């Protein structure tokens, strides 16, 4: 009998595209597997008004998919890893960290520019992130950082309609949607810190589902898993939620890992920036060391 694998995803162009990458990769390794996709609306998909930094709870974009896993209505859930709370829900595990590319943030401008200094004075910049707001204001104090919600295409439409002079997005989303030509500026992640695990896909499964664990293990990227784990350790040690004004970026080069990050109060005061480097094998202690420095 042909085995069926049910893959849960949020709706929307980016989520479905990312899930398509995962389904395609699994299908190439297991061509006899019957893979079915189940679309599930998250709270974040239903609530398009609340600004992300006003949220008290975590899992705004992931809880509904995890509910389906726990209820055995799905075998796999595909997430943008940056959306997952740093504490994995009881009974679940990350079966694979996949396709980590383009972890940077980028700026899309209504008019062609090459540097952020070319934006108009007091330019209106759309962002749903306190982390991005704090770092943007350090680059240009006069910028008006205004809340923006919606998927990538909705945000691009708001930019085109003149609501904003520029918007800030994760580069990975634009690249995966074939919209890289929209990017005006790509920020250096070592100085403009992204969200932890940004750019990576998390393939979440039930912890006791050994059959599915074996299937998705073929997609696990060891380097990406170490980098994203280090980033998430920093956030966990800082005790800040998904929407805090903090960012972190880890990069393995050869046998060394460098972890850099920033942390501030919600209003941007007491801004701290630091980095640590050392052997890849010491990534956990290095991450905790960075968290201590950022405190």
C-alpha cells in the first residue's frame, strides 16, 4: 500500500512556494510516496490589522499548523523558521532545517536608489518589525517607520500605490517568489541583524513519528541547523519573544563560527551590538556568551 504523507502549510504565495520546494525535494528521494498538501489559515493570516510588536503571544503564524500535527491531521508542517517560537512545542520536533538562503533583510524603494541616504528626508518606511525599526532609525534618525501588514505582494502593492517611500522585507521571500529585481538595497546581516533563523525553512514533525522523521531527515542541512540553533539559543538566553527589538546572525566558515547580534529597549534606547567567534563545535557556549554581551 502506498504511504501517504500529509504536509501542512499556510496559504499564500510565499508559504505555498516554500512548501512546494519541500514537497519536490521529498518526492525526488521518495518517488512512490503519496504527498498531499493541506492548507491551514494561521491566526496571523486571519488578523491582518494587529501590528506584530503589539502581540503578547508567540506562534502567531505557526500554532494552527502545529495543532494539525498534534491532532494527526498532518504529518509535516513547513514553516519559515523565523516564525517559530524558540521553545518547540511539547510532542513536536524539527525534523529538518532546509534551504537556508538569503538570511538578510532588504529594502525595496518606490524610486531607484543605491543607498539608504538617497531616500527622501523623513521618508515613510513600512515595516512590521521593531527589530528593523530600531536598526533603521540608527541609520537614519529622520525616517518615519510605519506599521505594515499583509503578504509580500500586498506590501509591494501598498508601496506602488504611494503609501510608503520604501518597505523592508526578508530577502529570502522576494528571492523565492522570483521578485529579486525589486530589491534596492540588501543589508549586511553582520551589521543589520536579521531575525533568528531567517531564510531557513523548518520542517516540523511529531517527535514520536519515526517513519516521518526518517523521510524528512534526508533534507536536513547540518550547517544550517547549527547556525539557526545558535541564533535561537541567543534569543532564548536573552528571554525575548519573536517580536522583540533584537536580531542575530550566525555564519560558519570552514571550522569557525561567528555569531553577531543586537539588542535594545523597545524604544531603541540602550542599543547594544556585539559578536563572538570560535570553533564551530563550541556554538552553544559562544551563543550564550553573545547573549551575555548583549545584556
